[in-house]
């Protein structure tokens, strides 16, 4: 009789309510997974903490993506490789990200966000160890390739988790967190790495030790992260072209144009911007060489914080116009040799980059169906990393033929043109006031 009472539906209902109330009082969330017919429970992070953890993973991935950049001149001097080899090393990382997004973009929709992060973050940590152990050029290709694959998987899962874990499922908050994390991660990564290299203290080791510490903390957070995907299925790693549900293709187009215009400029800066900055300022200082890219990305993060309350279509259109104006100033600076105009253009272009990116992303995140979150964000990052990598690779190849100034002027003008197309399209399709 006692066993029957314990197994009764009434008793199970009372027990379930008691566990839920205890979890709420303790400020923790519980995560369940059926194993052998038994419901196993584990203590996990509160949902708000897990949300900021997902944003931190995005920021760390972008932070890490630019950490090797100030070190490349040291590698080139030590192992005597050409600018073309440097471009190919960069391309290895970018295409590693794209490969992961195409192969594993939907995996976290199937297997869950947490399992993907628990594989991707350790893989990133292994890539830092490969960088530390590097003794020749092939080691750089291996490290950057592994980093790219792991970054693609981590970005897809973390971006989808942001949408899952926001307490109010607010697209404004999610878009702002993603945008600031992306731009701020790029800027802080470039600044931190340049500062560590400039000190001259173990420059080929210390930046990666810092990354190991940061990603170890992220791995611990991912271990205690709640799993937001309830209906999980078996893991399947199958190639899939990026897909976007028919009902949200126009918001995706707007977001794609925003990221195409803005991340192309970031790729241009992190490819040949350091050479232009060093030339304009007449300095070999590593921090001075990175000033253009650092200013661009940190201005983007700041502008998003200031203008995040603007309507998405206003941000996307005016931000794109600002992006075009800033790039025009940079092109003129490259032609005239003006370092002041170069910095002013980088700040204006960065502010436009941030506001345009945020406006497009907010329009997209507000309409993504829950069951397609990882797939759509993977398609978004495919556009982003294509924009970041292809122009940078092409610029790195043609700069030896056209020269630094002509290459920057040509590619900068193209980016400004894309930004103007974006501004026109957003303005043309802006919401109309009801009669």
C-alpha cells in the first residue's frame, strides 16, 4: 500500500511542485534528461547568468579570432613566409568557420546547445596549444584551421542559446547583446593582443595563455549551463546548404546586407588596415598599427549601446549611410595621407557599422521560429564570415600588384556602395504608418 501511494499521480504531482519551488527559492534552474527510464537532475546556472554566458562565448570567439593578427609579422620574420602565405593562413581560419557552419549549423537544434559548446570550447583550447607549440608555418595552418572549425560550431550554438535563454525572449535585448559582443570582442581582442605583443614579454606565448584561461572559464560555465532545447534528437553531421524559412527571407536579406557592408570593412581593416595605419602614422608600434581596426570595432560597440532604442529600420538605414560616409573619409585619407581624417573616418564608419548591424540583426531575431534558430543564425554567420574573409583574402592578394593605397581605395569604395544599397533598401521597405 505504501509503495502504491508513492507511485500515485497525486504524490508525484506534489513532489514535482515541491522540487520546482525549491529550485525557485535557491535561484537555480534544473536540467533533466531521461536515462534508462529515470529522470536525472543536475544543478545548473540561473537562466539570466546562462544568457550572459552565451553572450560571453560569442565575444570570446570574436576576441580570439583577431588575437593572432599582431603576431603575424613575428611569424613571418622567424619563418620567412610571404604576404601571400599570410593571406592563405587567414583564409584557412575563415573557411574553417564556414565549413563548420555548413556542416554543423543545425546540430545544436538537434543535439542541444550545451553538448555543442562542450565540444567546441575544448577544441578551441587545443588550437591555442598548437599555436604555443608552433615551430614552422604548417603549424599555423593547423592551428587556424582547427580554430575556425571550432569557432563556427560555438558561434552557431551560442547565438541560438541567446534567443532561447533571454528571460523575456526580447529581440531588442538579444540583438543588442549579440551585436555588442561581436564588435566589442573584435576590438578588445585586437587591442589586448597588440598590447601584449608590444610589451615584448613572450609575445608568441602570452596571448594564447590568456585565451586558455578565458576559455577554461567559459568551459566551466558551459558545463553548468541549462539546456534550452527540450526535444532533442540523435546527432547527425550532414552537409546542408544554409536555409531560411520563406516567411522571414526579407528580414534575413536586410540583416545579410547589414552584415555584408559592415563585416567587409572589418575584414579589410584586419587584412591590410595595419599596413595603412603604420604608413599614415609613420610608426612601427604594434598598437598604432592596429588603431584603425580597434577604433572601428569599439566605436561600433559604443554606438550600439547608445542607439539601441532606435527603431530597427531607422538604425539600419541611418547606420548604413554613416558607414558609407565614414568609408568615403577613409578613402580620401588614404589618397591624401591624412592620419587625422583616417581616424575620424574609422570612428564614423565604426559607429555606422554598429548601428546598421544591430538594426538588421534585431529585425531578424524578432521573427525567427524557435525550431529554426540555430539554422538561421548559422546562415547569418555564413554571410558574416564570407563578408569578413573573401574581401580580406582578395585584398591581401591584390595589394602586392595594385599597391596599398589603390587597394584600400578600391575596396573601401565598394564597401561604401554596398552600405548605400542597404540604406536605400531599408528605407524603401520601412514600415508605413496606418491610415
